[in-house]
C-alpha cells in the first residue's frame, strides 16, 4: 500500500472540478496540496437525525472473488504472511491509529475512516441504498477502510477530527479523512474543517487525489 502522503510525479496534470451549490474548486487530478483539497470540500452543518446502521450494507463480496470487504482489507494491509484463499496465514498488521503490531486478525476491526453515521450527517442521508452500500464497502480508495486495533476503533467510534484524533499517524489520518470526503462529495462543518487545518500543520503538503466515486 502506498503512503498517502506520496505525491505522484511525472504524470500529465488533469483538472477535476468538485462542483456543488457551495463550492467549485479546481484541483489537479494526479496530486494536490492537502489544504487545497480540504478547501474543495463543501461546508455545511451536520444533518440531524435519521441515521440507522441498517441503512448501510454489511461487508460484501462486490467483485465476486469469494472474499468479502473485511477479507480484502486484511489481505491488502498485511505487512507479513501468506494468503490462502481469503485468509492471511501467519499475518502481521500495524494499526494506523496506535502503531500496535497485531498478529491475530480477530483482534482487528475494519474501520470506516469516515464513520457511517458521520457520512450520513455529511450528505449520505440524501443517497439511495446502492450508493450507501458502495460507500460502506469502498475498496476503490485505499484509505477509506483500514485495519486497526479494536480498542482504537472503539475509542474513535463515530467522532470526527474535531472530537477525536489518533495517537499515531495523524497526518495520514487527516489526509485519509479529506480524501474520503472529497471522493464521496461529503461536506465538513466549521469545527471539523478547523481541526483538519490544525492537524495538517507540520505534515508534508502533498497527497494523492482520489477518484470521485460513482
């Protein structure tokens, strides 16, 4: 898995315009400053009410290879081990949020970096069931779903960066959050935007621009 802070070089710059009623900011399609991408996100207060976990799909096997989304993330993020079927044998993972090295996959949760309830409040309340299922099982952006220790995932819960920040990997977390929100055209509120700006201080500027989700 590539470091989210890496900047793609030597490619032809394209222009993507994120157009909403609240903003339309051009950014390079290959790479951009994290702050530029953050500024491209629409601003809106969180939607109140209506969220239910059942409105989003559980783990699915969307590519039909027999492995569901949890399996796919564990395979992709293993730093050691051998893949047999849909399992990593003698695997080892490093939890982004606390830096813990884990060798037992059952001790890991697959975290939606932008929690489902946060997505709902940020714009997913307008989506149909199919789009919510695609968000819940997004394997098209490497930092949408990550394997982390169960304890760190429970600590994060459904908080946004104004309410919770990890002990480790804060720059990657901030860029991942921005990337997910950009990819799915989700809004940020005032406190969330300010917290992300603070998190990015001292981080490398560049990040890859994720493809916009269908």
